[in-house]
C-alpha cells in the first residue's frame, strides 16, 4: 500500500494559482497557503483525499487497476476541483459586478463536486469486506423490507436501472421518516434531502467498464461480494444516534 500513500499525498496538494506580477513561484505558493489557512471553512479549499482502507489487489472481481484508476482520477479529481471551486467562490463573492446567474454556476459546481467527494468516500469506504451482512443493519433491513433478500433484490434492481452508465444506487437512512430506503440518484446532486448514505454504488461507466465493459450486472455482483458490512453497520448506528 506504499503506492496508495504516495498517490494520496500527491492528490492532496491544491492546484497552484496564477502568480502575481514580479513574484516568484515559491513566494506565490507561500502566500496562497497562508491565505487558505486564514479563509473561513466555506471557502478554504483544504479538502484532502482519504486513503483507501483496504488493499485494492485483494478485492474479489474488481481489479487493482480499476480501483486505482477510479480512486486517482475520479475521486481525487473531484477533491481537487472542489478545492478550486471554493477558492473561486471566495474571489467571485468580492466582485460586485458579477451577475448572480454566473455565481450560481459556481454554486452548482460546488454542489456537484461536494456530492462526488462524499459519495466516492462512502463507496470506497464500504469495500474491503467479505460481503456477509450482519449486525444491527441486517436486522434493520429485514424490518424495513420484510427480508434481507427483498432489500438486496430491490437494491440490485435500482442499480441496474442506472446501468446505462450514469448515477448512483444508495442505501440511505432517512432521518425524516426514521427508515431505510434504496434511492435512485441520477448524478452526484440527487438524493433524499434528509438521507444519510450507508452504501453508495457508483454506476458511472468509469467504475466498471475497465473490468466488465457493458456487463454492469457482473460489476454489481462483484461490488456486493466485497462489501464491508462492519463499516456499513457502524454508519447505520451513527445515523440512528444522530
């Protein structure tokens, strides 16, 4: 996992901004870092990628090449983009001449990138297990769906409704109704308003095409075999307590 740590460090470095006239690259970066540290959290752009919690070479049916490409390019790419957008929001807010509709474009991108970062962290953080459900979450799924098999059948069917290559299938704890649901999410911005994601299955083509081509059902099978239900149970208990 040495390579993962190295890539994580690289992915956590924020993109450099344009240098001021007459300044040096080192001075500009130092100034930018100091500015970030003093920025309020909403505009700080200090998000860092989370390392993988498992050895990607040991997953069943999901190749190390696929996982690392997904983690490095899509997840870390969204972390970098979110940091950049937060910085742009801060500078744009000071521009009184900027039309609200233009600022709204940045806010839309902020929401999109925030959703991508969160859902990818739920996705990767839920892998690395043996796929055997246990604990309070299994009991809760039986209580909410009638049986564990019914939950799984509906989760898979919801995922396959997105098999064209876009969106997320999300098992969520709905705080508003205090119940569990499988939600269909067309992109990173869709989901139940009061929902806490417990499982996030990425159905974008980048998450499976390298291994399975258009055979999305085989990818869903592999994902289910690698779920870490101890982590999912922890998320469920935390959601119920909050």
